[in-house]
C-alpha cells in the first residue's frame, strides 16, 4: 500500500516542510492540498508517493554527494 505525503510551504515561511501524512489515496491527498492552499494559505504543495515495500535505494537513483 502506498503512502501519500504532502509537502509544501506554510504561510509566512519560505522553506518547504512536511504538511500532512494521513492521506490514504491520491484523490484524498489532492483534496487535502486544496484545503491546505485555500483555507490555510500553504503554497507550492506537492504529493510524494512512497511504497514502503520498495527497496529504499530505488529512490536514490545512484546519486551520491561528495563532501
């Protein structure tokens, strides 16, 4: 079962943060985004879909950071 995580920028802030983690479907997540944007004033909302049964390395695409 997928997880639908909503990220966005809360009102009076400038950086993206985790806004919501309780959506059970993509349609529900889209409705929540509508509420976050129109009622609460959040901006740049997006949905991250995660499948907890996938291997985590699938999300990294082989990218590495050199310090």
